[in-house]
C-alpha cells in the first residue's frame, strides 16, 4: 500500500507542476529563476552520468585506468568541448567506450 501512495503522490505533484503552466498562461518567472532554470538540463544529465562513470558496478568507486566508463566519459567531455557537435560527441564517445572495453577484455562476446 505504501508503494501505491508514493506513486500517486508523485503523480499528483508532477501533474500539478505541469498543469500549472497551462492553467496560468500569463505566469512569468523572475529573471533569477529563469537564469537558474537554464542550468537544470546540465545538472540533471550530470547527476545521471557521473555515478555511472565513477561507480560502474554500482557499489565500488573505480578511479583506475582500467575503468572504461571513466576514461570514455573524460574523452567524450573533451570531444564535446572541442567540436561542439552533438553527433560527433555521441559517436566519438561510443567508439572510444567500446574500443576501451575491447582493449580491456571487458566485452561480453
């Protein structure tokens, strides 16, 4: 029963926050809030990706040179900074990641 209460609570909060933008179309955020919202996608993506890079098994911190997730993530950040091209970043990151996994003998083939 607790799980259902949690699910319906999250549903109510999500619906309320999203519906409020349609219910009050003249609602304008202050400039400081709009500037803060500009950084939300970067913060969310960082919160999703960094734990996967640093904790590839989900439990132990892996700051070693045989961590393909960490090395490929750092190379991908470099590609993104140099090219500013989303497709090059994704393709280059995946290529480096799978090459590192192959070199380290970590591919389940």
